C-alpha cells in the first residue's frame, strides 16, 4: 500500500469465471437503466426491478456473492446512482468481484468511446504512474468536461508540490463530503510530492481513512494481514511459537473481513480466510455469525 494506491486496483485480475448473459434492467420510477451480466440459471423474475438502483437491496444480494449484484453496484458507483457519490475506483472493485478483468473491460470501453470518462480515468492512472504530468492535466480537463471532478485535487500537487502539507491532506480526506476517488487522489498526490528516487514515502497513515470510503480495501488488507499469520500446516495455521501479535493480527484481519462483508465487498479469499478463522481458530469466539451468515461466507468462498 506504499505505492500509488490507485494502480493496485487497475492491476487486479479476474477472480471468478462464469457463463454470462446480457440483460438490461430499468427502474420504472427513475427511468434509469443499465445492463448487468448474470450467470446462467439465475431467476430474473425474483428481482424487484424498482429496487435495482437501491444500494441496500443490491448489497443484500452481493453479500450472498451474486455476480449480477456486484455488477449492478459497480454501475451505481460508476454513474453515481442510488445516492452514491460517483467513484470509478469503487466501480472497478465491484467489477472485479463480478469476475471481470478490469484491463480488458476498460480497453473495451475505450475502444467503443475513447472519451468515455472511465477510459480517460484509465489513461489518467497510467500518466500518474509514469509521472507524465502534462498529460495528467489534460486528462483531468477532459474528465471535468464529463462532470467528474475527483481528480482536481491533483492539480495543486502538480503545480505547487512544495505547498502540499500533510495536515491539509488529512483535513481533506477526513471530510465526509470528499468522495472516495478524491480521497485516493489526495493521498497519491501527497505521495508524489514527497517521493524521490531514494526515499519511499510511507502513506500507511491513510489506510483507515481510505477503507471507510473504499470498502474493498478491507478485504485486500485483511487477506494480507491474515496470511502473514499462517506459518504452518497444522489445522489452525499458527506456528508452534504463536505470538500475541499473530493472534491480534488475525483478529484485526477478521474485523476487516466482517467490515467488507457489510458492504458486499468480501473477496473469495477473504471469505475463505474468515471461514477458516471461525471454524479452526479457538480465539474466534468473539465472532457471532448466524448459521445463515456462515452459509453466505461459504457460498462466497466456494467451499
């Protein structure tokens, strides 16, 4: 997490493969519509069409690992539907959960429309990674024309790098009105301004601020933290010399998984590790999951 965090999301590979079928859903109240990919056999008639842009409704189904719900949530984030702030990063996260390969998906969008905001966003991230600031500014201008202003915060970092203070970044990202993508861009801009070839800037301080606005990160960080505690092949996965830190780290990872689950953003690996923790680790007695919840976790994990 010490590199530009945005890049991490764009390099995610598809985690689930499934047969798909394109279906267009329309909300009869708002007249909004979008297509989602659904696996063969899903009973479309069970879906309440009028709730398709309702985040609680979609999250409920995403918490059962249903790909169509992940993709519908991705569309809500991408277009700012259902009361959500527009977020391409959250959209890409849910597309990943739906089994899409982000690189292929964005390439498909760019081929259809070079100036589609998410296609421009993809190029913007490449420019940031390459520190091609002239093209960063051009991409931001193009995104502004599409009413996507989340990357504007980068302009100060580019034009006045010596004036970007940590205190200002903290104030900006903790503001509840700051959207998820702007939060990432602010942290990335600060990192860019303070990074030289020989110095690695630590922005781990930003992690808890980012996770609340980008819940998919709860899964990613949880997996890394949990896997660091696995040191042997015995049932609970701990080494014989288990440390207090191991136990604490695994508990924190489980807390992250539960938080991701609240948002329907629990990954397959996160679900597998959470299930492992609940069924194999004696220190997991603080978790109160119902039998139905455990079935959900198993379903997401493919166990």
